[in-house]
C-alpha cells in the first residue's frame, strides 16, 4: 500500500499487439473484449489515440483507445474494423479503458483517461464520448462526464450508458 509506481503513458507500437490483447482479455469478458483483429486495425488506423501504460520490468499494464467520430453518440457500428476515424472529426470516442486487475486502484485508469482527453483537446476535438456499465457511471462523472441516459448499444449483450465530456 502507498507504493508509488513509476509508469509511462505513451502511444502504442505495432509490436505491442500481443501485450495489448493480453490486458484487454484480462479485463473484459469474451463477448465485450476487442479481438486481436480489431486491435491490429486500430493500431494501424489511429495509433495516436491508442495509449498504453507501461511499467518498467513488467511491460504494458493498461490501455485506452478510441477513434474520432462525427456524432456525439458512440454507436456499435464504430467498433467495426472499418471505423470512420478521422482526426478532423469532433468527437473522441473511448472504445476501451483497461488496466490489468493486478494494477487496478492505483490511478492508472484515470491517468490514461486524462492523457487521451489531453490529446483530444489538443487535437481540436470538442469532447469525449463513451459507454459504460451502471456501476462505472460515478467513476466517469468524477472526471467531468455527464450521463446521457441508457445507450442504444447492445455490445456484448450488456446494458450500457452514454457518457459525454464536452470541452
């Protein structure tokens, strides 16, 4: 307890596909986890918006990723490989925020989110959108997100809520 961890948040590299998949699969059930193919596509399409948290001597322990879209709602179609990403689009999405369970509750997820928000703000986006489960609403509200109500998303067969942070 109380041990400070020095980790780096940075842009993913193509060589880190396996590590990213490992963290994702430790955090999400199979129906909700992004596939290896999805991550391969995302790394090719928007590496600058796929950030990883790396611990020395451990490797990647967390990640956050999402495309930029032109609508302020995260629709399930955006999860498809041909996501219409463009850095000119006004809304940064969060497809996934994952921290290895061994390293949770140490601020890594919040710092990954802050790093992505900073990139979106600096990149000219007007806000960040995501969907989350009911029990995570408070986590995002504490970071300034506003719940927009229940999402139309049926991703992984779960009930999701639309969250939006407007700059």
